[in-house]
C-alpha cells in the first residue's frame, strides 16, 4: 500500500505534518479531514519515482532539442488562451466522466495539435506518474499556466473537487475571451476605417492633387487660382515635401510609446489615460471591473483564501490602476477591514459595485455577488460596443465624405472659373500664332 506524506493546518492555524498508508490521494484527503485538519499538500512518498520522472522529462526535452522541435523565444513559446481553454474544458469533461486524471492527460496529449501544449501535457503526465500532484506539475510551466490557473487547480485538489474547479476555470477563461473579443471588435472597425482613410488621403494629396496643379498652371496663365484651391495645393505641397520626415517622426513616436509601455510608470499612465477617455473610457473600465470580479469570484468560490485570491487578482489584472486598488484592498483586508469601503474610496469602482460587494460580504455570498457584477459589466460592455460601432459607422462615412468632397470641390473650382470667365488672353494669343 502506498504511503502519502501531508502538510495540514489545524483549527488553531498550526501546521501539522505526517504520513498515511492509504490506497490513493483521495483516501488520504478524506482521512486528513476526518482528523479535523485542513490539508494544504498531499504527496505520495515516492522520491525515487519522482527523480525518475524528472530524468524522463529532461530526456524528452533533450530529444526535442536534437530533433529541432524546440520553440524559439517569442515564436511559439506560449499557448493561445483559446487553445488552453479548450484543453481545460476537455480535461474537466474527462475527469467528470470518471476517467483517471493520468489517462485523461495521455488522451488529450495524443489529440493535441499545438506542439507547445502537447509537450507540456506530456511533461505534466510524466510528473504525475512520478508522484507529483497536478498543481506541482502545471506549475512547472509558468509561461502556459499562470498563477490563477495553478491556484485554482490547487484549490480543487485540496477540496477534492478537481472536476468542478476545472469546469469553473474553463468557464472563466471562455468568458474572459468573450469580453476581450467584444472590446477588440468594437475597436476594429474605427481603426480599420482610419487606416484606409489615411492611406487614401495620402495617395490623393501626394500623387493626384499635384498633377492637377500642373494642368491648372498651363490653363490659367496669369490668373490666380481660387483661394480654397490654393489652400489644398499648399497642403499637398507640404505633405509631399515633409512626408519622409513626418513618417520618421511618427515611427519614432510609436517606438517611444512601445518602450514606455514596457515600464511600470509608462504602463500605469497609459492605463490611467484609457480609463479617462471620453467615449472608450467607460468600456475599458467596465471590462477591467468585469475581469476583477470574475477572477476574484472564481477563486473565492473555489476555496482559495481571500488574501491569496486578492494577490492573484492583483498580479493578473490587465490594468495597473485597478491592480493598485486591489493591492490597497489586500492591505486593508489583512488588517481586518472589509473589501467594499476600499473599493468605494478608490474612485475607480462605481458605487453600485462597492454596494453589491458590501451586500455579498454581509450575507456570506461574496462569490455569487461578484459573478453577478461580472455578468452585469459584461452586458454593459456588449451594449456599449454595439452602440459605439453603430454610431461610428455614419460618423466615419460623413467625415470621409467631407474630406474627399473638399478635395474634389477644390479641383473643380478652377474649371468653373475658366468656364465662367473664359480662357485668359495670353493663352488665346499663344494659340492663334
């Protein structure tokens, strides 16, 4: 019969260590709970097998290097969230159906098309064969499985409800991808229109308009062009002359922005600007609050301690301004205070959100209340994105119509002038001779 070593906490908060001779890990968890302890780590005492598994893992990595199937940093080293979501959902389904975890991992490894994730699944399965827990196995791949993922799995293993936790994790990742897709869809249309409009205007101003200037110079000898036409020609001449320098300046500004966003202060300032934008700001704010509420609700609902959950939310927050608020909440909760007052005083969270969190804390239904907040924010983002897309379409069309129409009018004004006043005398004498 295998032996399992454990680390647990008693009701007074003291750490207890020991070992049990039981058939499997689930039986070990049950026995520990019967003793009135709260398990934090349960591992099979198989040091030799663990070392063997690690040796096998190193051998597999060496074979991948020799066969040229390694991933170059920045090119394939990570797994897309959508691919990881599908894997998590499939693993949850297999475990819920009663399939052993190791067999489920081997099955998913065989059918996985992503080479990076396929190799990671193989390493995880080998680690579990060597006596490691699923939590320890997935934590060996931090580029694929972040802290949120690892702690959710740990909570599921400790609570003996891994299949439920995996399902919650899959649902969380699916909804996170959905809201991210909505924001991207709302931004795609205006960005695409601005890009196309900029390209068209650049071609018109730098190539088409100068050709008209040559024609008008030969047609209107001695007569001044209309003021609006001269204005358009002036813009065209300036754009054509300064286009290379302008392009270099814009490229330099973009590079400076990218470098600034890699620093904490630059990223914080950018996130603050995003929240303060007049039209897009509320959408970004709702999306960030939704991620905060759904992440915290999923972690707390899965049994992760509130302080640990807040630290994970802070580290996985997409907005540094909101992450700073979560850090303040963590400090206040550590001192024994509630979450809602800090959220209300931050100025980032609306009063409705802090009020719902307050009700959730008082009634003991904080995870459920956080999920309701996330669903409400997701709906607001969806509605705002749809409204913004519907409004931007006619605005962009009108704007482009005004710009292109102005250029067309400027080109037709000299022709109208010639038609009305006739060809200049100098031009007529030159033609008669």
